[in-house]
C-alpha cells in the first residue's frame, strides 16, 4: 500500500516511511487483495493475528510519553487502537497518527491483543489493536461543524453538558447520521418496511407503484403542491388512495404500496413522508380488513423486538424510553366507548365531534392505564371529517365504517371501508361539493362492478418515532422536509 510521500516529512532516520501517510485518491486504478475486517467482528478469537481495519477516526488521545490511543468507528461498532514510539514506530509516524483529524477515514494494520482491562467506551471491550501501519484514505476537515461526541450524548445529559440543537443536527445531517443511534434508527426503519412487505406478501398481497404526479386532489378539496407539467398544472400526490381502489376494481384483490406523499402541513409535521398503504377485498364485513391490519401491526411489533434488539438498545442508550407495550389480540374500542372513557375523566366531547390531538393523547393515557397497551384501535368514527369515499355506517348515518389506530397516544393509521358503488360515491361527491369532472376517471372505475373493500394508510416515520419513544418525527426522517426546510 503506497502512500503519497508529499504529505509527510521524512528524514534518513524514518525507518517507517512506508508504513504511514495519506493514500492517493482511490480511483479504482488497481485491485488490492488484503482483507478488511469489520470492526464488529473483531474479538478474542483473533488474538495475536495481524489484520487490516478501515473506519473513521472517532477520537484520538495522545500524551507526552509518545503514546496515542485511537478509537476507530465503523457504523455503530468501535475499537481502541494503540500506537507508541518503539522499534516499529518512528517519531514521525507517531506524530502523523496523532495529528489525523477526527472523522477521517483511515486504514490501520495492527495486531489484535487482549485489552488489559475492559474498554468501556468501545463496543469491542475485550480487545485492542497494536498499530503497525496507518494510512488516511479520506481526510476530514480539522474543524467539524458538529461534534460526533456531542451528537451522541444521551438526552438526560443535555441539561448539564453542551448539546447540539435539532436544527444544527439537521443542517449537518451527514455528520449527525453517523452516530450509533442514528445508524440504528434507520436500520429499524428499514426493518419496518421489510416486515410490512414480508407479512403482506405472505398473505397474498401484491405490491403496486402509484403515480406521484396527479391531476387533482385524491381526497376531495385537499390542498396540494402544484407543479408545472409541460403546458399545464399538475400536483404532487398526497395519497395513493384512488389508485389503490382502482387496482381493487381491476381485480387485484389485495394490494399495498410504499412511497412518498406530499402534504402542505402545519409547522410541527412533515410535508413529505413515507406512507405504507394497503387495500383489500373483504367478503361480508370490513372488520375482516381491520383484523388483518391489527395482526400486521402486532406481528411487526413482535418481530422488531426480536430481530432488532441490539439496535433498539443502542437507540435507548441515547434516547431512553419505556418498552413499547401491546396486547394480542389488539384492543379495539368503538368511538362512543372512547368518548365514555374521556367523560369518566371529565373530558366532555359531542357524540358527533372529532377528537382533537390533545383529547387523543388523554384517551391514549387512559387506555394505557386501564388496558396496559400502547396500541389500540378506535372503530366506527364520525362520518363528518372523513373523506368523501368513506362508507357511512348503515345503522347510524352520523357515523362511518372507519377506524383509526394509535401508538403511544398518537394516530398512526387512518382507514375505512371505501365506497365501491358509483351511485353512492356520486352522492357523497355532491355532498362534499367536489368537482365531479376533476375525478371522473376515479368514479368511472366503479361503474363496471367493484368488490367491497377497505384499507388504510400508515405513516412510516410516525410509527418508528412512537415505537422508539422519540420526541420529534424529524428524528426518524433521514432528510426531513417541513415548512422551513428543503435542504439538505
């Protein structure tokens, strides 16, 4: 491994001249056959073996005795490396190693040795590396806009020690995402999507991909983002709802889709987020679909705890929270039962009124105390406030065959039986004073026969935020978008 000689000062005494330096820019000019060991795989079984490791220089601590302790980080794993002036390490090599900026990507050759005492600050506590060669693959600037050590600091220490505000983190998101907690958060997020797919695939669902550029609102009267589309105006889709239902009318029976949706929301919410949507045919009652969705959630909760225990522990170290609780089968309450629980707590709400966010939180706390669950379903919600395509309750026209699902007191899914009869759909369109011509293609889909169906939409970032007990949805959006942020 040849280094760039111009990056270091050498003397005739520097017998380690070829063992350190800044590597030339890697442009895939040639292949190298030496193996790089992942930091997480280095353990006692490799003792006395000489290996190569690539990672970021996390911290570097030198002293006057010409000894330097370097912590190498690769994703969430860390290991300590030790270098000192001796018969194998010159003063120039030591000086070079001690001066490498934090967050630089480095290659180290070293002998694995047992640590004299467990190294509590590293994930690989029982071993360390005795450095014999060190090269910089990609140097970082000496002054970082965000300190990784500060960004990693547990929430409870922020009141006593310097901490990074969320805005600073998001402005420097590439650095912020390097923290072990963030590395873990987005692995859990990927796990939610994979579980969503795997569980529904096993139930016979088909994944579909719906347009993100549309001609009109998918909910009737919704505010949309306009975009210039050649010589006309189109809009960014705020929901795949129309297209899920059209796929049902086309006899796909069970469909799901994962993709971004766009909503001009209030300041505290995201204006672009990932929606997990599903729609399915049922035989006689929409509760067949509610059962499927409830089982989907509980299976995801169960598998997350089992498959991502390590990642959840890493996240909890920085962002402590109580473990997520749920019961099987999932708790299901009718809307009027929820109102009764609120009334017992002194919160009076009209039977036809929709719950406001503050009342949802109160109800969630009541449910947690009484039923010991962070997840529950509220069924038979008022028709007022629901989209025009929601099926009314045949027994009470003020209510509907709709449902919301909650995690830690906040809504994560809105769903319903959706109207599959074109005449009833037209009545509801007229009731909502929606321009029929704008959604004619949608209404026409139901003129040629369509099976009864229901479904729902799940906000990925909200599910992850609430499952992990985080305090801001921007912490579960890799590059969040809101009213004030369109970069990075």
